[in-house]
C-alpha cells in the first residue's frame, strides 16, 4: 500500500512537472510571438517611412525645378522691361505675366523714408503698396539681394542673384497659395518677383505625392488605420500658426502647419508628450491605447530630413526632422496572435496528453509484472525512471524545436500578405503622372520639367524607362536627379546649335541584372572628335560658347564614381554622341 502511494505521488509530481514545463514554455512562446509581431510592425512602419520620405524628396526636387524656372522667367522679364521702374506700367506687367505663363509679376523697390522694401508695380492690384518689413525671413533675403550678397536664409532655394521660398499663403490674399521668385542683379532699380499658383504642385501631389501614398497605404493594408506626418514644434499648439496682415486678416502658414501630411483623427491625450519624446530623444516611441473606441497600437517615428527643408518651427527656423505617426488596429494584431497561440496550445495539449499516456502505460506495465518480477523490478526501478526522464527531456527538446518551427511557419503564413504588400509599397509601387510612366517620383518630376523645357526649346526629347518601379535604388534621389539632370542639360546645350529638325535627344533608363543604366544620346557633329579627346569630364572644360563653366559633366563623373559606377562616352551608328551611365543596384 505504501509503495502504491509512492507511485501515485510520483506520477502526480511528474504530471505537475510536465504541466509546469508546458505552461512556462507557453508564456515564453507567447511573449516571443508578441515581441516578434511588434518588431514586424516596426519594420512595416520603417518601410512606410522610407517610401513617404522618398516621395517627399521627390516633391522637393519638383519645387526646386519650379524655382529654377521662376529665375528664368525673371531674367526674361528683365530683358523685356525698362531698367527704370518709373518707365514700367502695371499694364505692361499684366501683359508680360500672360506671355511668360505666370500668375503675376511684381516689382519691389527700397523706400528709404519708410525704411521698407515696397511693391511699387504689380500685375495684381492687391499687391500694390504692400511693404515687406514684417515678412520674416523674406525681408532679410530682399535686403541681401539688393546688396548683391548671397542669401543666407537657411531654407528655400538660393541661386545666383535669386531666392525663392516654398509654397505659402499670400499675405495680401489669404485665399491664395503661391510660390514667389525674387531676382535682382543690379542692372535695374527694382527687384523682379514673378509668382505662380500651386496648381502645378497640386497636380504633382495628386499623381505622385505623399498624401496619395498615405491614402493608398491605408486603403490596401487591413491593419493600418491612419498615417500622419507631424511638425514636432508646432504640434503642441493644437492649432495652425497664424499672423495678422496689414488688413487685419489672419494668415495661416503652410510651412508651420502642425499636420504636414495625412489626417489626424485617432487622437490620444499623450500625443503631444509622445511626439516631443520621439523628437527630442530621436527614437521610436510605441504605445497601446484606446482611441475612437478602438484598441490601437500607435507608433511615433522621427524622420531625419535635410537641412534647409520647408518644415519650420514657430520661430521660422528649418527643422532637422519631423515625426511620422502610424496607427494600427490592435485587434488585427491580437487576432493574428490568438491564432498562433491556439496552434501552440494545441501542440502543448497534444504533448501533455502523450506524456500522460506514456506514464499510464509504464504504470500498467509495472502493475502487471509486479507479482512475477518483483526482484527484477527492484533492480531495474532506477533505470526505468531514468529512461522516463530521458524520454521527457527528449520530448521537451523536440517540443522546443517544433514550437520554433511552427512559430516561423505561422509567422510566414499569417503575415505573408502584409509583407508582400510592404515589398510592393517600397519596391514596385507605381507612381505615375499624366506625361510619363516612371515609378520613381524624383525621376518623374525631373523628366516632367525637362519635357516642358524641350517643348519650349523645340527639341525632340524621347525617353524610355523600364523596370524603374522601385522607390529605393541604393542611392540618394538628389544624386540620381543630378546625374540625369546634368546629362540632359548638357544634351540641350549641344542640340540648340542645330536647326529644329536636328534637335534630337533620346534618354533610356533600365534596371537590369542588378545594375541601374541610363543612356542619353543627342545630335553632335563633332561627336567622334569630342569622344576621342576625353576632356569632357575635366573641370572647366566646355565645348559650348558663352557662360558655360564646364561643371556639369565633372559633377556627373564625381557622383557616378562615388557609387562605384561607370560612365562612358562613345559614338553610335547614327553619329550621335552617347553617354552611358551604369550604377550598381544594392
């Protein structure tokens, strides 16, 4: 009887040991799965961040191209107008603005009595007489332009004798959003200011911009509820940054808007603190909370941006990063975890039952043979128990491997759609506009502007792109557009020597065998001689006459070399000069 009681106690203890072991591993596996899911969601968030930043940079490149076009308009207007402002009429400016395809043109002149820089002539009657002394930092830029000094404002776009800021609400007409360009080279007694509405930029944003990307990401991803880009400095105000103009109207400033991109409907009471924490510590912050009666997982990601960006703080200074908030439906996460936990629970239950059955079988075996082999049982008792423990340990070892394998399979099975989607979002997202079908927004913006130039110059500009559907080519978008832009500009300069029917440029881009290739060819009567001389990439060398400084192609060579690429010059069978760029794609 005593021996039987000991066996019962031993069996119960062994079952408790197995149960405790399984319980421990259940919660360990659960914690591991939760952490894995969080890391996976963070990875998804980072991919979204990279895609949004690539799209935002494409918009910056497009704005810079518009700035260069405003400078060209300023120079053209200067040639058309008398250098003395007293001999220029508002009617002339109205006619000239229509010819140059800008909304309006204004002329600024310093007023020593008012200690201000005043708009004395304009095609827009609302602009006339407006002072600029309170337009910080525009007024600082105006003073530097009139002093023929480089503009030192840390944001915007500064070129020779020229400065332009980002799109902003007009102080004299709070219903309008414009981009202004300011040009003064000392040859007139006034500063030229052509400006255009945001219609062109709005078309670009609707086709390839950040808001479109955010909308598509939320629509296509079942777990995403909202994506928002936040200005970390003005967000704490809880309202737009406003100033009063001379008419007493409140002017809302786009560059200081608390919400830069996206919507902000899933609000938390600690949003301001979390945004501030992510910004100051420059690290990701994640919280579990309830918003709009929904259990959400909200992630705050600091996104580094280049100095001189158009995201400004309350004082008008350029910020070095903004905060991207991503709101996920935690129920989606919980459902995925529950399904995985259910599988783990079934496995644990199966192994537990198997262990119990094994113990019962061993017990029955000993009971049947007790009377016949008591002596043998006593001798082999310890050995059998040891074998039992070895068996349990083996099961534990197999269980661990099995759980780990199941976990990996479940991860892949339950999140494949999410992962596939993110690969598509960052690798195969098709960003197109009305004129070209190019996946990369920065290249699309550049080609769009060059097509406009070609039409204006009466140049036949053909382009063909294949396989460029990835937002990330392993190189900065700015460097990529500098390479392509300088090659196109070089081709423009060359073909303008010839009659219209011979002004031909062909650009091809392709991603093949993990190499990014761009080939541009254009009309050139001296193609063979130029290619043989090999001086095209020397600093200061230029085959063009006039103000060309011979810097474009050396810049291309420097960028291509920095990315371990190749740049070749040759002549094709049609007598065109050919520049072939080949860049490794990582």
